[in-house]
């Protein structure tokens, strides 16, 4: 059975998101139809709009959705109608990466998340009877309803019943990426220093996770003093404005070098500078979206001689089935107060929410799309 929905459609760089009525396809056996309550706005959505990623347009974006399950395919066991769920990225479940619980590195990530359709090429959305690109990150949650999949839906634990979905929504991408990079990818050790370049959603999540891990010192670097102030409140022991001599200040704080450096900016000159600040066996983790033509120049002897490592990270190496509930528990216990980053907007104000994100006025905009009850 098909379902009607209202969606915000991205048509391309320089264009506002446009609202239109769309039709969701009938569910397949492994699919879930969700009434969307809220959805975070992520930098990746804007990267698609600006044609920095090979995703077809026009398309319904949105990949930090949360809502109430309305219907499930016959093969779905992870959720049932009426369940509160959060959504994240999709994966095949069969490739060598998925086989070792590393779905962020799924061999078929593109067709399952960025192709604008199901992996078999069939559409999940229609407008005026014609196929419309959707299935973005296996969901396309800038809409009143979305089709998701058994592998990218996580039921909200009963311990989180008092936490609204418009708070939990953004946990499935940026927050997961920053926290996962610290707790899972780099496995930050207690007592070792970490520096984090960029205090947006991903960087702030990394700061909170570094505090959970017991890193010391925790150094936040950004060019916005307002964000550095929040970073201190969330766990940074030291902050540095990026317009200052960052390397000199870090060397003063950590004369033996950094145990961990984490870049969320994607700026190659900053990444190369961070590499030179690593201690022996230090790890440099990269999550920033770089221009596809950019390259890094690293000294081979420095890399090899000290056992230093440079690590590309996707989604914080997260297995969402286990890691999202773990982050929710950290939130419930007061260790991961990501609600401090959220600014709420009505669904119809999506373009204002995007502008607030791009200006730095709001760190993590979240759209309120429907009432939870």
C-alpha cells in the first residue's frame, strides 16, 4: 500500500528547498514506514545541495530522522507499528565489512545510501506519478513519512521514554560520528592528550566523548569564540582560537606531543599541521569533507619512525544497533549532553534552519515535522 507525504525537495546549489506532495512506494519485506517526528540537518545534506557529493538531484534529503513506526514489511523483526525509532545509514549486511560489524565501510555503501533509489534501482518516492530521487541514507527524512530499512532503524530503549524524539533525532549521524571516532575508531586512552579541530556538531560530540574516555588535556580549536565557550562547558580543558598560533600553544601544553588529533574541517593544511604534533604512536583521525582533488603531504620517516597513524573515519566506525543505545545511555546519565547543541525549527522553516546552521548561529538545527503523540 502506498502512502502520501509532504516532503522538502532539494533541487541544487543556490536554490531553496521546495515543498511538494509525494507518494511513498509500497513496502518491501525488509522495509519500515515511519511517520517522521523530527530530523536533524547535517552538513552532508548541504554538501549534496552544493554538488560536492555524487548524489542525483532533485532529491528528498534528511538522514537524521526519528519517528513512530506505522507499518513494517513481513521480514522486519527490529521494530513494530507504534515503536519509537531513530534512523541512521543503510548497509548491505553481507559484504566483508558488514560481516565484521563495520557497516560504515559497507562495500555497497553508495547504492544503499547515495544512489537516489533502492540498491536495485527501484524508486521509493514518486511525485506526480513520476519517480523522485529518495532513499537518501536509506531514509530521506525531510518529509512527513519515510521508508527506512531493517538495518538502519534502531528502536529507542524504554529507558529513554521520557526523552522526546526531537532531541534524539540527530544522534544517528554527526553525533555518532564524533563520539564514535573517539570511543571506537581511535579508542582514546585515559590520561592521553587529544586536540580536536572544529567545534561543530561532530567536534562537540568528540569533546564530550573524550571526557567520557578520560582524555587529558582535551583541546578544542575553532575560529568562533562562542563555540569555544560551549566546548569548555562540554568538556574541553583548553581552547584555542584557530587564528592564533595553534601549533605553538599545543606544543606548550603537550611537549611530548598529542596522543590523538581529530580533524573535522577537511582542510589539508590543518591536517598536515596536526600530523606534525603527534607523539610516538599518536593517531590522527580524519572525518572532514575534503575537496575530492585535495591531497596530503606527510613525511614518511615521521609517519613510520614513530609508529604514527593516520586514520580515515566514516560514521565513527559505528554498529548502530549497539552504539546508538550506548550513546543514549550516556545522554540519560548526563555524560553526553548533546541537547545543548540543538536549535529547533518548524518543518516549514527548513530554509531558515539551514541559514542558521551555515551562519554558525545554531550548531545542530533539528526540524520538528509532526507531533510525537
